[in-house]
C-alpha cells in the first residue's frame, strides 16, 4: 500500500523545491482554450515549476509552446497572462527578435557586436503543447508525450461544448490560497466532507453516493442519480424542479469532478462548467485561477458577490472576508476556509496523520492521489 506523504510534503521548502524540480519539470498544466488564440500573435503565458512558458499562435494558426526567456541575457519576454505580440516576439532589453516559432530573426548591431553569431543556434527553447477538447495544455519538456498523458480520458463522457450557443464564458476568478496545492487537490477528491462541511450549500451527497474512477494519472468522480440531486446547490435543485435536467444529466454519465493530474480540476454541472488551475508558489501556498462557462441566466460578473473579492486587485482572499465562511452560502468559500484550516493544522508540531477512510467514495481517491504522486516525485 502506498504510504501517505509526510507532513513535510505540505510545509517544507526543501520538499517543495524537490516537487518543482521533478514533478513540475515535466507536468502538463492547463493554460487556456483554443478560443483564446484567435489572431496571429495571440499568446498566453504560464509558469510550471521554475519554467516560464508561453504559447503563441503563428500566421498558419499553429500553437507554439516556448520557454519565455530571451537567449541573450535571460530576460522574460512576453508579460502578463495574455496578449498579442504582433508579428514577432521582441525582447525589451536589447530587442533581440524572434519569430512565433521561436527562431531568432534579428539581433541589433549584429555586425559590430556579434559578428560570429550563428542565429540558428539561439532560437527560444521549445516546450510542448497539447490540445484536448479545445483545452490547451503546456509542458516545459520539448519532447513531452501529451498523447500518453491524455489517452486515458479519450472516449470518456465529456459535459459541455465550450462553443455551444447557450454556454458563455464569465469573467475569470483568481484566488490567493494559504494552503499547499496538494491540500486543495485532496479536498477536491474528498467525498467524505460533502454532507458535513457543505451541509447548507451542497447538502451532500453522502459517501456511498460517490463513485471514483481512476483513468491513468487522472480521476473522474461519478455520482449516482440520487447523488447528483444532492450535489447541486439547494437553489439549483429547486429551479430544476421537474424539468428533467438533473436526471438526464446523471444518465449521460459525466462526472461531477474531473481531476487531470497534477493541477487541473474540472467541475461540470447540467448548467455550466468551471476549470480551476492550481499554481504552487511556495511550501504551503498556492494561487488558483478559475475560468467558468455558464448559462445565459447567470451573471457575467459575479465577483462582487464572492466573499473576499478585492476589486482593486481582482484577487479573492480570506484576508478580505467580512462574514464567517459558513454563513456565506458559497461552497467554494467553505472549501477555501477548510483548506486553510487544514494547512494551519499541518504546520502545528502536534499534527500526525490520522487514518484515511477505506469506504468507497469517501477518501479512497486521496489514497490514489498519493500513489500517483509517488510515481512522479522522486
């Protein structure tokens, strides 16, 4: 049986550095959708471990994954999370200029300063890009095998077409989380807490109504029809009424949570879909970005209603809570609250591991997650 990670895995800087240099040196992380790259020069940036990455659309419509670091003196090239770089990628330091495929196109004062420079040897280092159902993933390794990573999900039920007329993207959310990224993943895979922590929001389901299906390095949570009823917020259950929406959703077979190892959490429902990406920043700390596509009846910008949202920074943080999380009626706030409480407990000298449930649908998926970690963190 796979042993659980020691508490240091969630609190120790040396452990975090090892994760950065092993797991995240060759990890597939969600960076956006194909619809984010409409024009030549459109780009998105990402950080995976220590790697600064960019994905750029070229004039032929190809997506190129590159290390976002100038080959001259190491300056970060494209800034911000998204933008358009125009016809070329230009270093702001000395204006070394690169094509969208990363090849070095121009060096100012080359004759005087670099008479012997072979430009073909100083293109941007390549990374890898992969696309699955319009979702774009990037990996720092130039020869990373996307097909093997995504293959277990091929043929599985998938909830929503992001281009459907009745599904529109809302304004993304950004969370500052005072917990280790693994704490948040474990909570997302925990079927034991749904009826207790979320008693007044999700209201369940109880563990026996959860069905976890490992698919390679990934995991899908299926709920029984009764479990689907209990999983939805009370207001949604009431709105669904006798329309058949909930029942038909459970019969399609799509899960309540799709976890794509190591840091992507996809949560579909009959009325929308959200994609959360965790960004480890230090031992015991991470950020989370959430993109969500919703039905036409839902607000385009609900951030002002989310507890902890700071309109001056655009960040959602527990530092800004005005109401106790259990009184907000927001299950994501409840999850953030409990994950930060767990992190504080892990950092206590009194903490030692308690038992994980052996019950199917309770904490068995967490045990699977630990085994998957063992394969990738050396």
